[in-house]
């Protein structure tokens, strides 16, 4: 089991460098099949966010659920009295050091946009493992572009290179049963759920039978080197001395004329022998779609990060208007 944190208030600690974070990942023990995942898996839908934790942390879990609900209620309202502002958001949190899981609409389908690029890379790594080889220079270059810069051409090249059979093979091995690959080449229209994205992140954080330690560390390394303009989302409020590993996705889908933006953010945060995951998926974001979706995600992520590591110096990603404008020119 992962070591429990000593105390819940963090005062001072050095920031973890990326290289250091990758080194300590070797000490992480298996997190698959834990109670945190079981609770999230059972939550097909719910009217309000729910959190559960080990007995000693139940009160904190209940407070966190209320805080997530309060953050969700700041989302846009509608003249339609039957409109539910929670309907377009899915969220999942997993922290084995507290025996904690939080869930809201974790089985709700959402278009992936570029969030699926983390899955493409994981499938590529598994295919290479199965072939008893390392990634070649071309694969490494395309993977770097796809993850760190969210390059769509690189994603398309690797999607075709890995192939649907190997992509589905990875999903089967990872037990990501709710994910539906787009079968006609539009990888951004792959349907994902917060439940499955949490499984992916937990797989990357923990030794297991799907990806080797070297493969997991490689993907986490790339997710830790995302360009600064794309480090928004679930990183909001995260502790400075935890390493962060994120992948975001955004696109005006499926009808750009009405601006129903999909904006997603997935990430895990690691410090020595423990870590946690956050997934927030949003859809039908009103104009301005991208910035509105980011705002929703960061409000939710802020309360989660601050609750899980109270008192720590935090990071609030700087998503400037110029950067958002540049991203809004196309899907990412």
C-alpha cells in the first residue's frame, strides 16, 4: 500500500524536479483494484458529487464533496427550469493514501478531443513492449509533439501507426471498457468517461501488468513537459512540490456554429511514495467555449487540490487571454 501522509497540513517542502519525480515513481506500489476505484466505478450517475474515504478521513471527504458541488453550481444557468448545470460535467478523484475517491457522472460519455492522446501513447508503448523493442526515433519525435505540444498531425500519424486493433488491445488490458474508439479516423471523436480516464492515470502511476516501469515513466515524463500555454485545467491549485503530469483536450464539437465546446483535463500529482488523480470532462460550454470550460475545470480542481494537500504552496496556471485566443483557432 502507499504510505499514508503524516498529518494533513503541509508547511514547507522543496519542489520536485521532473527528473526526481520520475525516479521516485519506482517506489510506487500497485494501486489497481483499490477501494478508490471501486467506488468510482459504481457511480454511473448521481445528482450531486460524492466522496468516500478511509474512516479517519470521512469528514474531509464529505466536505470535499460539498465543495465540488459548490464549484459546479457556479457553471452557467438556463432559462429552462429543468436545466441541470451538472449535466455537462463529469469528475473523478482518486487518492489511495487517504482511501479516497470522488465521483460525479463518471460513466457519462464525452468526446475526448486531445485528451485521447494520452491513450494513443500508452497503446503505442504497449505495442512496442509486445514486440520486445523500444520506440524508434520517429515514434519518439511524434510522441513528443503529440503530448507536449498537442500536435494534431502527430496524433493522426500515431493513431494510424498504432492501429485500431492495438488501440483496442490496450483498452482491453487497461480494463477501460467504457471508452469507444472512433473507427473512421477521427480520434478526437473517441468517447471517453471520467471513470476510464482515472483508470489510465492510475495505471501510469503504479507498477502493474500492462506497462513496464520504463514505459510509464516515459509517458509521465512527456506529460510533465507540456508547453506552458497548455498547463491549465486540473493543475489549478496543485502543490508546488508535487510533480504534475497532465493532458488537456479542447474542440468545438460537433457543431462549431453554436459553440458547444468540449474542454477536458486529466492529470496525476506525485510526491515520493504517493499521489492522486483528477479528471474533469466538460461539454456544451457556451461562448466563449474554451475559456468557459477552462474556468469550470479550474474551479473544481482548485477545491480538490487544496483539500487533498491543505496548507501547501500552490500553483495556479496562467491561462492568458492571448494564449486562449491562439488555442481557440482550432481543436487541441
